[in-house]
């Protein structure tokens, strides 16, 4: 059985062994002939092909592509090894004089591979273009499109392309081969008619792969603008639709030291009417990016970094960001945001953001609810601020939030900027075991019309708050509530304590005031005409309730009949406290809480002067007890 199997294999291998040498010999002959023809063409090409012929061919090709007239001043150089290639110098591309003589640009050096066979047949075809130091000028019209209006092949292909069932379709007579294009050390100037701005791109380097007009494109462009290097990666299966300002599938990435962004989906360079896809962006240094772009948002210095990732789509007159992940400094949030744009109106941002933990201060700065002192001159000079550029209506929530030294939990808040006013509201939050609501409002041209603050705290632990703030002196330690209403008629960035006016109402239940011993206070008052408060600081004044009201104006607070009622004695205060010097000018009294014990605890009036936290107390004799009355 084994012998028969070997015989069958010999019958199969036998014929192959007969024709394989013949095939090898034939292949070798063809290979040698092809090599000989290749070498012969390279040797004979300089004698068969004239430089003028190839030069005129590339002139015609440039004119055909751009619709402009190409002029070549430099002497061309032909190379035939390893591939046929022509190099041209000092090229100018402009409209024919009878059509306006508009300059599209100039190229210091242009080289391109060409087909040797086509050249021998009297035709020219080029590919693998390399441009050295091109200087191009383009115009972006009122519709947001690059002006391809002249009658070149590229312009005709862009205007003639159409979309069928989501695919790019181009008539065969408008199609053409391109190949690869490399740009070295170029300059591009784009004039945007709509915004009346001109953008200069220097040191432009590009690698573009575009086999045919009807095919896909991929490109990498590196350019410098305002001293910053930017890298753009662009790829699309529908490049002509994209250049025509229609909806096209694109993949774009922008990379620099200041910004990294990526978009993949359907977009248009002209408008956002059918935008759909995914976008990511990271800004490691927000103030540096604004400085580079020539923009200024007051108070933005505390917002160091920002990033977002979101699904994005057009919605009515704006954009919707679904599945949004947003980071501002160390705070991260998820939610949904909308950007609304309408002709003749300011853009508006709206939506909801949910934070696990956040710092309210940089968030407020991010939405320009605070202005730095150094920007007052810019506002007075008539420079539009953020309240004139953007409307905002954002709802916020956070499990934990920090606002300076204060910590909040379960926060529900909102930021509203509209009609020249900015409002920040904390509608609900947990604060020091109680609840807090707050309203901050600024009006008229970015706060220079003044601002208002309303704060309400209910059933909070003010003993813990005093410890957190490290406040010194005899202060009431109790669970209490406060209503604060402040306003300033001056610009917020110039407002000082002397400019603030408003009211305060503070009330508590049971508590103590450490550093005030009522018994020692009476003893000192009976023995001395004046004494420091520290002399009566051996105990604590216990009280069952406290009620204090004050008015703020001209850099001071006026206390109106503060009543601190204890089990046996009641302390009453009224007078003036100045902010800048911590000065006190208060009149007070200590008397029996129960009128029936007035004989045991007679009325003790006194005056408090000096500065906090250790003022001087001067007892005020009662008229009926003075020597003159005796």
C-alpha cells in the first residue's frame, strides 16, 4: 500500500518538474527584457523628451487645476533616475489680466513625478507633488466657504459633487488623479470676509494623500499661528462635499501645547445645521489659551484647566451635548448641555451638570461672575465683557461643594446670565448641620452697575463654624439662623467694605458666649471705672436665646438692640462696629431676666470701646445712684 501511494505522488510531481524549469527560464527572459527597457528609457529619455515640453505640461496642469494662470520664471530641472521628475522654480499663480489679475499665490520651488510613457506619447501626467515655500492667499466668504469660485478643475469638482444615499458622487469628466502632495515651509493667509479678520499661518508643513478627486483624503498639517505650533489631522471619505460646505463624514484632530481636540462624525465647514458625532477637548492652561487667542474673560485666572468629552449633535438653532463629561480644575461633572444660536441674538448655554465634588469659586470665575481689579480700565474703555457676549442658564448639583473655607453638601444651584445681569443661586444645600440658600446678582455691563448678595442659613452649628474659621474673641456658640442682605452701588471689582450697605438678622436658641463671666463683670464694674474685657473672661455667659439685628453702611455695622437672654440675666448691646480697625463703640446693659429678681441683679449699664477682641468696658453710673442725687 505504501508503494502505490509513492507511485501516485511521482505521477503528480513528474509533470511539474518538467514545466517548472521552462517557466523559470521564460520569467527570467521577460524580467531581463523589462529591465533592459527600463534602463534604456532612462538613458534615452533626456534625448527623447524636451524640458520645454514637460515645463509647458506642468504649467497647463497648474492652470487647469486652479483656473488661474501659472507663470514659471526659473529654469526647470529634469531628473530621470530613479523616477522621472521635474523641478520648477519661481512660480506665480494669478488670474488672467483680463479677469482682474488676482494673485492666488507663489511657489519658490515645485517638483513632481511624471509618467515617462505618457511623455513619450506626447502627453503629460504628474503625481507626487512637492512644494517648497509656497505663499498662498485664500478668501473665506460670508457663507463660511473658501472661495473656489474661479473656473479650475478643483472648483468645478467642488461645485459639481453631489451626495447620493450618503455617498459622494462625482461625474467622471470632473474626476482626476492627484496622488500625494507635500508642502514644506509654506505661508497661508486666509481673509475671513464675514468676521473682517485675517489669519496668518506660517511655517506650514503638510502631507496630503488624495489619490483621486472622487476618493478619500487624509492629511497632516503643521502650522504656526501667533507664535504657537498647531497640528491638524484631517481625513474624510467625502472631501469634495466637505470643501463645498455640505455635510460630510470627517475625522479631525487638533494638537498643540494649549489645546487638544478631536472630532469624528458628520460636519460642515459652513454651518452647524447637521453636526453629529463625538468630540473631545482638553485645555491644560485656560488663561494661556485665552492670552494666545487675544481674548480676555475677567476672573478666569483661577480656572486652570478644562476638558470635555461628549456626543454632539445639531438641535434646532444650536447644538446639544449628550453624555457630557466635563472637568474644571479638579471638579468633574456629567450631564447634558445645549448651545443655542440665533441670528441677531447672543449665544446661550443651558443645561444641567451633576458634580460629585466641586469648588464653587473657580466655577463662578469660569462663568465670569467675578472681575479682577486690573480690568476696570478695559471695561471703562468700552471693551465688551462676558455679560455682553454670552447668555447662560445652567443648573448645578453637587454632593459636596467648597466655597472658600465653607463646605456645603447636597447642593442645588444655578447660574443665569441674561440681559446684562448675572445671577448665581444656591437653592438648597446642607451647611454646618443646617440649610443654606444664597443669591448673588450683578448688573449692568459686567458688574460695573454693582451687585447684591442675599444669604439665608437655618439651624446651623455656629460653634463649628467659628472653629473652622478660627475666629477669636467672645462669640456666641449655638445652633442658629441668619439672614444677610448686602448690596453695593459700585463695580464689584472696586467695592470695598465701606461701599457695602445692607442688613443682618441673627438669632439662635440655647448657647454660650465664652470669655464673658457675668458675675465677674459685675464685680469689676463695682470696683473699677474701666477694665479690659479679659478681666471678666473667667467663665462663659449661658443664654437661652439670642436675637441681633444690624445695618451696614459707610464701613461700619450699627447694632440695634441685640438681646442675649440667659436663665438669670439678659445682656443687651447696641452701637457701632467699624470694619477696618475692628473698633467698637457700644452701649450695653446687664439686668435680671426675671423682673422679680431686679433687686438681686440690678441694672448694670456700661460702655464698650477700643478694639476687638479685647475692648475696654466702662460702667455707666445710674443717675439715681450718683453722688449728686444722694
